C-alpha cells in the first residue's frame, strides 16, 4: 500500500484545523465552509477513509507515529 507523504499530511492537517476555527468563527461564510469541506475531502482521500472524523484521527495518528519513529531512529546523544 502506498502511504502519503508525512509532511503533506501534517501540512494539510494544520490547514484543516485553521479552517475549522474560521468556520466556527464565521458559520455563515460559504466560501470558508467550501474550502473547509474541500480540505476535509482531501484528507479523506489521502488517508483512505470515508468520514472526516476518521480522516483527522488517522492523519493525527500517522503524523505522530512518524515523529516517534524519527526520534527513536536517532542515535542517543553522547556527552
């Protein structure tokens, strides 16, 4: 299975969260809502799931798991 680029997922997830705040602040702004829904759809496609909730959870798990792997792969600091 192909996995999406971690940096792309991380960037898209941050973008989604920012748009989420905008939509909550301005619920009648149809343009903001459309951008938010487009970003949610893209997250769903990248993460291979059907709902926004599943996509956000999968993206957060994917980004966090990669960060942990990267930390564990680094050799310990020697003083």
